[in-house]
C-alpha cells in the first residue's frame, strides 16, 4: 500500500551527515511515509554510508545510485516522476529533524486545503561541534531560515537568517513571532519543504517538471515560490516544529550592500554564476509586466550594483548570460505557460514586497 507522504532525499558527497540524518528519520512519530533516495554519483563514502543504514529501518526506502551528477534540480525531478504521493517532502542531506516534523507538516496540510507548502522553523546546525563530539551543543538557538522574503527590487533572501530565536530577541519581529504557531510567507526554503502534490502539479512547467532543469541548483525554490503564488497557493512556516540545517553558502544577517558584497566574496564562481543566471531566469518567467514597469527603477538599480560588483570581482559570472540567451525560447514557453495558469493578479502579487 502506498504511503501518504514521499520523502525525496538527493545526496552528493554528504557522507558525514548520513548517520545523524537517518537517526532523526528513525525517530519520526509519523509512520505514513516512505523514503526515496537518489545519489548524484558521490565521490566520497556517501553511498556506503547510506547502504549501512538500510538494514534496519522502520520505513520503506528505495535507493537510486546514478552514474552522473544531475544536481539538486535534476535529482528531485527524477524522484518526483516515480510516485504520486499526496504530499512530497524535499529533504537536504545536511539536516537533523525534530521527531514531529513529518507528522506536524502533514497534519497542517490536512487542515488547511488552501495551503500548498509548509516548512518547519529551520535553525542553524553547528556541525563543527558534532565533529568535536558535542551533538547537543550543536543545535543552536539561531535561525537558519523562516521562509523566503522578497523585496521591491526583487532581491530574495532567507528570512531572519542568523537571528536569535528567543522571547527576548533583539529583533522585534522575532519577539512577535515567538508567541505564534504559524505565519504566511512568500515561499518556503528548499531545505525541508512539504508540498501538496495536487497543487504542485498545477505549478509545473511545460515539460511537467517541478523544477527547471536549466537551474541545476540554487534559486530553484524561489522560482517555485513564484509559480505557487501565481497559482494562488499559500506557503506557511510552522513555528512550533524545528529542524536543524548545516547550511553552506548562508546569506548574511544584515541586508546592507556591504554585507551582500562580503557574502559574495565567499561564494565560489559556480555558486555565483548559477545564482545570478537563475535569478534572471526566475524574473523573466514569473514577473508581471505591470509590476516590472512600476518597480523598474528599484530593479534596475539593484541589478546595476550587482553587475558592477561582478565586473570588478568575478567576471566568470557573466558566462551564465550565455545560457540565459541560448534557452530564451524555452524560457518564453514557460513564461507563457505560467501566465496561462495564473490565478493571482499583479496587484495581489505586489502585496508581498509592499510588506517590506
């Protein structure tokens, strides 16, 4: 009998995370789920580490070992094509989950039919402390992400990253959220979302894929957040349930240009190129022309600042523009497809960045 929830795990060179990840999976109170794993041709001991875990699991699992790296996007698309579960979880390898995670997310989707996506409160996991033998101390009180926040210039960030989650937080928003159970967001982080499959299918691209395979990795969660919003589907953070994430390439706590510049200096050319290319493709596919006109000065100034920075510090990023123009016909087809399935007006979409 098929399970209500399918958990999709895409791995690549994550050997060190596997034992603790599976430890948290074994402790899940929900039993109505199964695990699908796709390894992207890892070069370390990830496959062996996973196979060690498969002998004694309280849930069904299917393991696909690929001979090439399909990336986060391609890996999840391939897993998604293998099932028709009611709810779909995308699971990062560098996570440790509260035992209530799957059950709480599914229960919320059961109760609120208008919601397409939920995520637990994602907290920062200090994995260096794990490696030093201090597992309990590795679970920090600092936020990894509370969903995605979009600005008028179309910058999208992981919301409240690195802020302290506490009743006496120095951040006023955190103090207000601390007493709440949920709050609505523009979109959820790709680290641990649960999606309602029936709504996810309505937000798919022309080829029926959830994610755009031109992205490979980075910003794919932003693109999907746009599409779900265009369809009129909501996204929610469950503040009473937590999961811990050892994020690589985390964004800065401050939102200033200087903080963004310092953060970009620490990005590899691969990350920077994919993030820049995918950001532009996301805007092209999803933006309403009315909103582009109204916000053009803000968008232009933001893109000019980024462009000048890359010109001075990392010109390899501009190679991503070649991919953008080479696939403009596919992008245009997806843009048309998204508009045809749109249930949200341009005025309603504006509410998300007018909140900031």
